[in-house]
C-alpha cells in the first residue's frame, strides 16, 4: 500500500500546490492502493481544495488522514460534508499563532478509532451556529490539545 506525503512548505502559492496534489492523486496508477495521506500546507484553503482531497480519500478507502495547516491568520475551513466508512485515524493540526477552525458541518466517520486535534478552534464566536462534529463518532481514542 502506498502512502502520500504532500507538503507546500517549499512549493509556492497554495493554488499551485493544490493543482499539483490533484494531478498526482487523480493521474496515478490506481491499481496500487493508498492507505494514508498526509497533507501539510501554508495558507487558507478553498472549498475545491478541501473537496478534492476529501473525495479522493473517502472514495479510495484511505484509512489514515493527517492534515497540518498553517494559515496566515485565523482561518475557518470551508463547509463540506465529511463522511468516510474506512477512515480509522484522523489528525487535524494547526499552529498556536493561527489556529484553524473546524468546518461547520457534521462529520460521519463510523470506523474512526483515533482522532487528534492540535491547536484547532472547535467553534467560533457564534456558538448558536456551532455544530457538534462529534455526533456519531465512536472513536476509541480522542486527543484534543490546546484547542479553543
């Protein structure tokens, strides 16, 4: 099984990195399975970037997904319905100087056994619009470090 490790740290602008990731994911030899994806990026993502990564991961039975983001300022992920039967391990990490906010949409990961949030904003200032992303999670291990 293959593992992908993408990083934009020395790549340049996020749109070019996003295009590169899409080319690699959608033009690769699909006869070889992929078990995990790690994506490490700088900047604010748009809905297409999130949708393409999520769709690939969820349609190709990815079991482990790690997203490390470093937005230039406090950033909220675009809304997208996150659902995956095979996903077992999910890590979502940001940095203390610019935490990412979780998407304001519910997540459905019925097979998830491990969930890690590191420097993530679990809700914004408008609590009435916040969604409980943990509904339906039966994770055996949840780690939440320095979240707001």
